[in-house]
């Protein structure tokens, strides 16, 4: 799975767009374990946020929820009676979230993610 961050300066309130990419979306129906294709073929969702929003608990919580939602969009649930597929979807989501959190590199966001990861 891949993702990228594009920073765009918009005056003093710079916005950063984070794309969370899912490596399993699109190949689940075929029963493939993962996608090794080009990034252009991998679905993505851009999650925009301002760096100022990471200064508040509510801003961090909001961004975490939006990243989680984006991961669910790029790694959609697909149940074919195969628990292996369900595990791969969950792993896709977990990796997409973890990589987004790592790329943002904010200690408050990382702490929130660690808490959610422990609690399931």
C-alpha cells in the first residue's frame, strides 16, 4: 500500500492533503491477497486538514475519525464466507491508518491511534 502527502501553502494556514491508499481494494472480488500494481491503479481518498487543527483534542479526534473513514473506503468490506478475506480487509485498513498517522508525524495523533489500537 502506498500513500502520499502533498503540501500546499495557502497563506499562513497551510493545508496538507493526505491520500490514504488501499492495497486490497479492487482485487478482493478476485480473491487475490494483495495488490502489487502501480499506484495509479490503487484507490485513494484525500483527507485534508490544517496543521493548526492538530493543536486541539477535538481537532486530533476529528482527523483520526476521517482517516479511519478513508481507510474503510479504500479497503471496503467484502465478505464471501472467507475469514481470510475479512482478515486481509482489516489488515489493509490497519496499515492504511498506521501509515497515514506515521506520515503526519504528530505525537497527539499517534497517541490517539495507539489507544485505539490497544482497545480494538
